[in-house]
C-alpha cells in the first residue's frame, strides 16, 4: 500500500456518541489518499468500539488506556503520522466533503504556506445550523485559526509541536509562538460542521480566558506589547461575560458569536 499523503489526526475522549459521524464524514471525502489516525485518551465509554466497527484499512486507532489530555495526545499524533501533511479534526465535528481536497490543493500550489485553515458552519446538538465563523470570501493571511479546521505540513508541526504546559490552550499558544517564522492562510468558505451549544457556560468561558491569560504571561516568542494587549483582552472579555450573565443576556451573547450564512 502506498503511504498516505495526509494524516487526519483526531484525539478522542468519551466521544462514542459523535465519533461515528465524524468518521463517516472522512470516508465521504472527495480526496482519498489519507490515513485517519485516532488516539483514544483513556475513554470510559465505547469510543474505541465505535472506531473498530469501521473496517476501512485507512483508519488507525491507538488506545493505551491512559488519560493524558489533549496537548500530549496531539504531539503523539504528530509523531506517529505517516502523511506529508497533517490535518486536525475533533471527534465531535464533521468535515465538509471537499475539505481535504481543497486544503491539500492550496498547500501544494503554494509551497511557501505552512498551515491553512477554513471557516466553520456552527451547528447545535441536533445538527441545526446556528451560523458561521471565520468564513471569508477569498484566501487571506491570518495569525490564528479555529483549531479543527487546520491542515499543514507535517514537517512544520514536528518543528514546532504543541507546548504541553499549555494544555487546553495549546493551539492559541502554538499560533502565537510560531507566527513570526511561519506563513498562515485562511481559505474561503467553510470546511467543517462545528458543534456548539446554544447555552452559555460561564464557568467554561472563564476557564478559557484564564488559559489565555497564561499564554499572555508565560507563552514563548510573544513581545511585551503583545503580552499586555492579550492579557488586557482576556480580562476584559471575562468581565463582560460576567456582566452579560448577571444582566440575563446570555442568549444574545451566544447568538452574536455566529454570523448568518446561506446553506444549500
């Protein structure tokens, strides 16, 4: 068998209810020379059993029974990938059918580009479309991405890796650390269906802001000015979020995150 051109990399934890749909969206890709590498992070549900129910030889499951969290698992995926390109995916999202083909075509045609991302069609638990994020009309230079939309050169990911000290905000730390020596592009349109909730989880939101503050204070390769701007931003967003909840405006806060889009 020939080596895959791209490794689709998925860390999974207790994803038994969603991972089957994710795998089906990979199997439906218009581009077919891929491997789907899934690392089970010590799930206590039937995640591994669902993965094993698919007989396609391009699907590879790594399951060691340990719970190491996402950043170490992402680095494991990078180290074990067989492809020349590395495509991130989450176990509870789904790919649009041409996601892999479009991103690979762009990377091959633009060898100066290290990582590309795309937009996301945001859906609720029932699959209803809530709106879109990061959807642009033409390719543009960016400094960060929606994490499960990215595809890049495996050599780039192996050069930079994720910093495991920033577990939970490992992606934003990586983009900030690497951006001055990298070329990032955002491609037009959406590449995934991204699952999100209609309810606003203040505790989870504040945790993410806390993680952002950690990046601002301790992240590598960040200028003093950028540290101050980032730290002020996360503090301000946290204060606003608390105010929104106190004023009973959570629904409006959630809706503003997603822009209206036209879907076929």
